[in-house]
């Protein structure tokens, strides 16, 4: 089957299914958003979204087009190490919720940078917002490319035509829908993603002869002996413990800095509801993630034992190819609709984050006296322009799809996460520390990435450097160290006291943790800060030592 | 003081528990095993099961304790404002 072009024989079928899906999203978006009268309604759905809807929406926002296109390709390429890497991504919402989400929800923040502005001042928040716009655009870009590639390869629509037509339809829907529309739609999209991924997978497994086809996420052990026989290395860990450790700073901490994820916590109707949403998120995401690993396994199994050949260029389309081979065409059309839904929900999260960053965190920060109505209008324009920017950037797509998304995690982990985590839990953190951490950490991360100076990298292993694993293992701890040490020193320089807002910082921290009074012993541990610096220094030095790859 | 200590300790231990449960692959990379569970190599299926059900159970626990700590903070706030009122009289 080498060189085969994988395409629906009947593209009209695919287009009709996708058109119906879009119609549903437009209607839900329009109905949900008729009530959007303020910036709060637009970005956090009036902070009034129920736990199940929110939990499903969190999962849909997180499950990007990568679930359908990218992950299975990397499982095909990296096999089990990539599965081990992906598993911990489920920690994002639970960790955001317990470490800072509820505090920022209590504060009434629209976005993480909103907190950074109140905590560290205008300069630090604008630097953080600019980095976050870069992160969100990288992320949105990945979705845009994926959507256009899906239309190009499966329906025969030329890449650029598909990009513009469907790009504009999607951007229009998000601009019209706002967060309330996006949240309701994202919940529907999560159900579509789960059904369109898992049911067809069951059918594929049945066709291959697997006994556990009725519950694909976990019941494929009967295929293991044949897999071990034809591909004995599939289950090998391949890399050292250092590689597995580097996942924590790059992706676990990285996810804590992603603006579009944190914003989902603020849409909750109450703190209790935010915590219930986290439970729903973990359940549904675990289900779909496990199905993804099963799809990757079945893909490798099919290529190793069933004589299916998938060229490297087609690796991203593994899920769709398996459906084309084993399922009827109308099923593949539904799977494509599921893939588009996954891209759409993530893209709407990204674009809303860009809207909030530009209108709330940059323009409203520089011009605080603009009216609610103008601010809302700027938000709509910013969402639209963010969408257009990602469409234009996608005209000449980079060669990678998931890799660029995962690299964006690391950038968020370096430039944003330390500012929020330390800012919420340590009163001494100040704007000098925050600016130093964000700027120096961000620059180091970008310099050691293979995208700017290909010769300056830490491992020389292209996927490890490209996904930002090695860069984040160095830059994230440096960012924590700079934030703590620079803050500690500058707080003790009398000449700088007038430039700091120590009292209001203290009041803010007490308030967002739920306290109505102020106590000096709270959130003020020098020992805790010292231990963080020591651990961070150890990790950064370890990152600089040879990786042996 | 009590609720504050609980809040800090809860956050630290819960964070470490989540990171551990989500990164069982790291543990197996240090201590490899050839054991099989449910027909799969343990090094493959245990991280997947922990990354789903382990994390799910932890979210239930974290939600319950988090809500309880919020209530305790509210109670400490109330007792504080009551004692202020007494002082004021």
C-alpha cells in the first residue's frame, strides 16, 4: 500500500457531516452568547458554568487536534516513551485547580496575566502577556494547520483554500460565540470526540480480531503476544530516567502556565463547582487518553502484523487511515468531524485567551479608563485578529505539528508558571524577580531550542530538543531561582522600597486564599523559598550535564 | 494558624501525589521490571491505569479536602471577626 493516497472516495459525504457539525456549533454559540454583555461574560462565561459542562469543556479544550492526528503518529515513531510522556498531561487541570486556580477564581481574574498585573505591576504583566500571546498563537497555529491538512488530504480541498475558508468559518464562530458559547460547544465537542474516537476504534479492533473490542481503551491484551513477536522493542523505555524526569518541568509545570486552560477554572460557578469539574475532567480525559494509546498500539500492530504500510509523511493520519482501511466511509466521515471538533474547541480556547490577553492584559492595563462596551468590542476584534494571524502563519506551515504545541508548553512553564505559583504562595516575590525570571528564563529557553540556533542545543536528539524537554529542564528551574533570589535581594535594598507595593501585595495574597485579616506568618516562608532554590539549582545543573542520547 | 498550615501542607503533599501518580513511567525507568499484569507488561499498563484511575481518585480526595479547608478558613475568619467585635465593645 506504499504511496497510496488516503482520501475519502466520496468527499461530499465528509463535507455534509462537517457542515452539520458546524451548524450545531453555530446555533449553540449564538443561543449561549445572546447574553454576553460584559467582558466577564465573554471570557469566563459570567463565571457561572456548571461542573459537568465545565469538566467536559476543560477536557475538550485540552484535547486538541493532536489527539486525532499527532499523538498516534508520535506513538508510531517513538512508541512507548511517547505514551509515558503523554500520560502526565492529565495532571494539568487538577494541579492548576489545587495550586492556584481556586485562589485566582476567588480573586475574580480573567486570565493568569490578570493576576500577574495585580501582583507584579504593569511591566511584568505586559511581558508575561506578550509571551502568552506567542504561546497561544503557536498552539492555535498547530490546530489551524491540522484542520487545513485534514481538509486537504481527506476531502481533496487544496491546503490554502481549506485554510482560508474553514479558518474564517471557525474564527467567525468563536468571535460570535464568546466563552459561554465556547464552553457549551466544547462540552458537546467532548462528547463527539469521545464517541467518534472510541466507537470506530472498537470496530477496527473487531476487524483485526481483538477480543476486547467492546471496551477499546484497556482491553487489547490479547494482541500483546503477536506484537511482542513481530516488534519485540515496542514496550522498551528506550531513554534514561533523566529523559522521563525532564517531562515534569517541561510539560507538567508547563501546563500550569497555559492561559486557555487556567481560564476554564475561572468559568466555574463556585469553588466547589471548580473542584467537581476537575473530577469530571480527570475521568473523561483518562478515558479518551487511554483510547488514544490503544489507537497508537493498534496502528503499530496493524503495520507490524497486518501488512499495512504507512509512509512517514502519512504518519499524522494514522487514526483516519485505520478507519479508511477497516470501517465504512460514513464512519470515517464522522471521525473527521470528531477531529475537526477537537481542533475547534482547542482553537476557541486559544483565541479567547489571545482576546483576553490583548484587550484585558495589555490595552486595559495601559488605558484603564476605557468603558466596558469599548473593552468588549476590543476583545471581539482581538479574538478575530488572533484567528487571522494564525491563519496567515499557517500558509507556510512548519514541518512539525504536535512538537510545536509541546514546545509552547515549555515556554509557558518558563515565562508564566513560576510567576503565578510563587506569586500566590510567597509574599516576598516582587516585580523585579518576576521580570528577571520571565525575560531571562524565556530567552534561555528560546536560545537552546533547535528553532533559533540549531547548533545550540542540550541533547542533539531532535525530538527531545524540539519538544522543549531539555530546554525546559534548564530554563524552568532558572526561572524559579531568579524569581526567588532577585525578589529576596531587592526587597532588602532600601532605595528600591518606594518602587515596590509590598503592603498591597500582602493584602492581595491573604485575600485570594480566603482570609479577611492579615498575619505576618502566612505565605512568608524563607525556608520554603530556600528549599525551592536548592532543588531548582540541582535540576538546572543536571540539565547541563551530558544526556547520553 | 491551623487552617493555614493545613492549606499549605495539603497543597504540597497533594501536588507531589499528583506528580507521582502521573509519572509512574519515571519510577519504572529507574526500577525496571519484566512483570506482566492483565496480559500487558507492567511497565506499560500500570502507568496508564495510574494516569487514569489514580489521578481520578486523587481529584476526588483533593476536592473533598479542598472544600473542607475552605470551610475551616471561613470559620477562622468568623471567629476572628467575632473576637474583634467583643474587643470593640
